[in-house]
C-alpha cells in the first residue's frame, strides 16, 4: 500500500502504489553523457519551478529530485519553506533515478552543482560527491539521530560520518496468497516462521510438475540481499576509516543463496526468467496464481490490493534464517549536499524541513511513501493490517551498500545469476566472486 524508490524495477507509480519496484537504487555511474545529464536537470528545474522569480529573493536553492517526486505534497513543502525564508527561492528539478549521480558528477565538475540531491547519501559519499554534515546534525537543529530508523541513518552514513538526511524508506517482506494456503491446507505463515518452516510449507503449495510453485524469484541484487540479511549475512562492511571489507563468500551469504537454489531445483520456486528479469516478472507469476508467495515491498501490495481489495493477499515478516536471525533489505532514499554547493547550511535546513512529520505524514497518505521516523507511525493511518508487516520489518532492514561500488555490484549480480539461474553451488561461485571483487576494491 505504500511506496518505494527503487533501482532496478519497472513498475508504475500510483496514488498508493510503487514509486519504483525493486528496493534500493542502483547508484553506480552509467555510460550516459554527463553534459546532457546536467542540461536535463537545468531544463527540468526551470520547468518545475511553480513560482516566477522575485526581486526580493536573493538566494536560489537548487533541489534535484527523482522524476516521481515533484508532486503536490513536495511542492507545498517548497512553498512553505519559501514563506518561512523570504529571501530564498527554491528551484526544484527532476532527473531519472538512473541518471542522478551522473548529473551530479557533471554539475560538480562544471562548478555549478545543485544544493540538495535526492539519492542514497552513502553512495554519493563513497563516490566523493557529498559534503559531510556531522556538524549540522550536532548544532541543535530539529534532527536527532535517535529519532530515525537505524537503517535510515545507515543510508546517510559512510566511513563513520553523516552525509545527508533520510527521506523515505521501505523494506522487503513476504506477501502470500491466503486462498492458496487454505486450499493446500497450509497454516498461514506466523511466528515462529523460519527458512525451514517456509520450505515445509512450499512442498505443500507446489505442484510436482513444477507448474505451480511456492515462490517467484526475480533477478535482483537488492531482493537477493534481503534474503541474505534474513539469514544473518552481509556482503560489505565499511569501517570508520572508509575501508571496505567485502564478505561475498561469508557462510551466511552462501547459505542463503544455496537455500534459494535448492528451492528452485526442487520445483518449489521459480528461478529468474532471464538475467535481466526484475520484480515485475515475479509479481506476474504471483498475480496469476502460479506462485503462492512473493518477497516484495509495499509497492506490490498496493498493486495486489487494487486487484483484490479483500483478504486474499496478506503479508508477514521475512522468514528467519538458519541462525534465527531476523533481517531484511531497506529501500527508500535520502538527500545530500553535493560538493561545491555554496548554500550548505540552507540546504540542510531544507532537508530537515522536507522530512518533518507534517510532510512525512502527507506523503504517506497521498503517495504511499514510508516515513523514516518511527514516531510518525503512531498515526491511525498506519494501523491497517496491510501495513503492519512492513512497519515491523523496518527496524531490521539495512540499505544495500554494495551499490556504492558499481563494478563490484556487477560481479555480485553475475554470481547470483550463476547460482539462481545456472544452478551452481554457491560456495565456489561466491569464493570466485569475492576474489574478483576484492581485486576491484583494491584498485580504488
């Protein structure tokens, strides 16, 4: 029922539906003309500003958002900020998700960066595009680290420093078809719910000939990382010194991948249909009734509830891994101040303004964007059963920080494809991936 800003998905945006469909953004640089990217933002910024220049306004604050964020709630927040800052004109612009960091890179190099950018602050920091804002968090402003979800703070943290402000969030959780569970005589997934009990239920939900299976798997690094986190695994750790420690071959990582591979090989799960398939493919299998469960987010729940408003589609937490862990992957986005911006303090004020409870609640109700402060969830709007699983999952969710290293991300993507589509044992595959990825990290 709520939204997510994702990186690899293709699903449409609705009033209470997806912003993007596949979790964290892919923040790696792509081969896209940087000058064109900068020009795109400049032109869109001019087009999106809803107020003509005023002689009384002497400071222009340029704000770059993804192309689905220039909406009525956002524009109201802009107008309110301008009213509270009479000498300031906010110039909002929009850029496609996949081009955000290309655009910022071009703007920084040209000496004319925007002042606020929506993306993943950790990735911008890793690529030396963001300014540290530790001091601004510490200056008694309305923001307190303790007020935010841990994963949301992690999204703006790199090498022990804060580089931005969390904006919205989401998490991977499990959707299931209650009618299919009832027809198969399987108890709906309830606590304690584990990898083992999920596999047991999958056997009853699947057809021997493989035409009907318990789970549909997309080819998504973000999605796969959610299962890895559920199993207590991690693929990347970054110390306070900024050094990255890769753990692609960690036993918990290998265990999660082998678990999913075994489900596929036993005809209990559909493998990704192609190397570039995404959550839309898995959703189609679930909607058609070919799959009984789907690990996804609130954006897909919105689509499903539109199809069937009753109790057919329900949600629960991700199953706990073999060690009894309870984790998931976090989606959403954050904001940062690019290097070279001359309006650092004002930019931070705007970010704090946009993430305030007033706008967070309106964005949730009108656009389905999940708030990053737990206290906002006290509002009765969030009491519906459809939202409870994702709300319960959020405190255990972590951002997919491997996306800060595009080349390593590609190695990881190739490895999971070899396991989930190719059927190879995860151990040797991930050991080789670790070796290749480590060599790439070592060149930075």
